[in-house]
């Protein structure tokens, strides 16, 4: 579990988020990667409501996660997960071809899939009921479903994108798990793929740690 007093790695997350966002904040990706290879970490909490001004000197956009490991300080979940993956071949193959493919799929999750997911998220959670969102949603769903169909074809009947679990699957699963079958059509092999990822002990440990870190509404909103 995190919060070890002398952990060499520190991950910054939010002290509180609304219920719909719990278990979805992107420091989960970093925690998951660390859990997969058994690295200890401590957590630091900042307010999601009023970001500390000094934090923008670390993370230019005031977002989480922020990662500190000795002299190494990083932001952006994809970069951090890749940094962690470089430490252990369980997350990133050592052979050049396998490594290249895993990195390609990880970037694909962030660049070719997540923007479509965030379009749906914005419409369904942040702009729900607004006239423009109601009008725009069918086109966004169509684009998302087309992208999911291509991903489904690439995955086929494999358990993982490149035959065995890598950091690419970690990232792709976390991107996809925001979507729900009652929102749009998700191919069954992708639903099964996400379920496999969420069933991994390391994911369950990371999720439990993030959920446990959220304080009460009153405490977290003023942290």
C-alpha cells in the first residue's frame, strides 16, 4: 500500500473529487504501473477545487498526476507510465520490436482513442442538457464507435494488444473503462478486454489506494 514513510517515489493526486470522478483520476495509471512491478510510493494530496499557486511551478496546468523520484520530476501520465515501464520488462518488452509496438499502442491510447472518449465525457457529464451538447452528441458517438470498431478489429481474439500484458494495455484499459455500454455500442471483445485489465490484482490495489486517499467532501475541498 502507498504512504510508506520512506518511499523513494511520490505521486501527487487530488484530496477530493466529485463521486462520478472517483476511480477515474489519472494518477490511477501511475499507481497501477507501480503496483504491477511492486514499487513502493507515497502520495501527496492537493485540492482539486483551488490548486495551490506554487503547484503550477511543478505542473504547468495544475493537473495530476505529478511524479517525483529523487531528482526526477515529471508530469503527464503517459510520460510517467513510460518512465516506470522502462524499469521492468513486465511492463515494457526488452526486445526492440516488442518495445516499439508497446510504446506505439500506449501513444495510440492517448492520441487516437482518449480524445474521443473525452468528447463523450464532456457532453455526458460537464455539459449535460445544453443545447449544443444534445445536438453534437450523435456525431460524437458515431465517431467514437467507429474508432472502437477499428480497435476491436486490431485486438481480435487476443487477450492483450501484443499477446501479453504491457504498459500499452494498462493505458488503453484505463482510457476505455470510462465508457459504458449503455452510453454507446462497445464491441464485446473490448468489454472483455477492459474487464481483464480491471481484474488484475495490481489494478485492484491501485484503485483501492486511490479511493482510500479521498477525504471527506468538506476536508478535501479545503485541503
